């Protein structure tokens, strides 16, 4: 269902871009920024992040034992469509997570289309600011920004 919604949104954006006057410059970066996006706010994506975050805080030493209670303010920061040289479409998102200790933390996450288990479904990678103890996503979640 999410793929159909993403496809419909992409086709609508493509049609709108085709009909709109051309204002893009050669140096414009690929993707759209700070766009409200239903895919980034998808409940399945949020559920995956909550579940994996819970696993992380229980299995990584010296992390606070907290849960993600709620997400808000989710938006897309970048989108890289599939191309001949890069066949995996990637959507980069940012949201704010309210933790069970009452603090808010920034969550950076990436949705990779068609990269789920055995190529079925989508993959979600995420980083909660302050909880990447081993710098898997570099300092302050830089890889997923």
C-alpha cells in the first residue's frame, strides 16, 4: 500500500513539474528537502523504529532504558530515486521522538525500497541522537542526515 501511495505521489509530482514553468538550475541538488511526507510518517515505519530501538537499548551496554512513546514532526529531508547507476531508491527522513523519560530526541532514518529480508519489502535504518554509542552512523547520526 505504501508503495502505491509513493508511486501515486511521485507521478503527481512529476506531472506537476512537467506542467510548471522550468526554474531548476544546473547546480540544483537531487531530491526535495523539508517536504511533509506521508511515507516518512507511515505507522509501519514508526513501528519498526520503535521495535528496533527497544532492542537496541536493552542489548547495548550503558544506554538509558527508555522507549519511544510518540513521534511527531516527520518530514523528508532527501530523496534519491532509483537510477541505472544506483538501482535502490532511498528516502531520508527526520522526526522528533518523545521518549518514556519525557525527553525529545531527533530521529534520522532512511527507507530503502525493495531491500527488506530476501529483497521482499523495504528496509529501515535509523539513528536516535544520543543513542548511537558505537558511532555506527558517525557522529550525531551524520550518515542518515
